[in-house]
């Protein structure tokens, strides 16, 4: 019984990393590179792709989101440190606000391939894979907070009592108006 319980725990933990919006959609292991060569041969195939939002166009009944594709990591987040794979377009039946789905936001989508769509990039007309969304997850923006060594000033330490200096360029140390070890 224990080996089965271990197997079930490992199996369930494999699904924990993905966001709920894109986790429940069954997908095929088809990469962007394969589909971009011939999108019509992969019509109605479910995939999970991600990348960075380039442009959002709201039509009357649907929204088109152009995405710069990146490979996904184990949790479904685009790996921006890897080589970009190209572009694809997400078609959503919902209204997606361009202020929320702004340029350079990370996005992961699960859906089916509908074929391709023609887009203009600069003066060039290109055909991009068109993905009909079943689930979209917009990743939160992380703000960089530099590492600090502690707060500045004169404070309390459980080891040294009051007068412990815990800030500045050094990891610790102490400051007192008198020597406490006498």
C-alpha cells in the first residue's frame, strides 16, 4: 500500500506548479517550432504556450493578443532568459483590457490551434499561428528589492542588548558608548 501512496503523491505533486487557469486543459507535447512550420496540420491540437505580450487588439466579439513566444519552465512561466521562438496570436472570446494585458507582461495560455493569421510587422506581412484560448494566466509583476544587511541605526539585539548596530556595509558588529566586556 505504501508504494502506491508514494506514487500518488508524486503524481499529484507534478501538477501543483501550474496556475489553475491553464492546469486543467489537456495539452499535447507540441512545440512552437513544429507548429510554426505548418499550422494547418496541427489544427484542433491543444497546446500550452507562453511568452511576453506585444500587442492587444479588441474587436467587437473577440480579442487578439500578439505574443512573443518563449519556452515554459516547470511551473508554466515563460523563461525570458532563453532564446525567443517567434510570435503567435491568442484569440479570446472575452474582452481583455489593454491596460491590464500591457506590453511586456508575461502570459501563459492553454488552448487549441485554429490555423494561422496574417499580421504586419513593420512593413512585412507574416503568417503567425493562431491559438484559440481556453485558459489564460497573466503572471504578476515582481518588483526588484535590493538585498540589505538590515536596518540602519542603533537597536536591540538578543545577544548584545541595547546599542547593537545592525546596519551599514558590515554584517553586524556592535556599538556602545562603553566597553561592555570589562
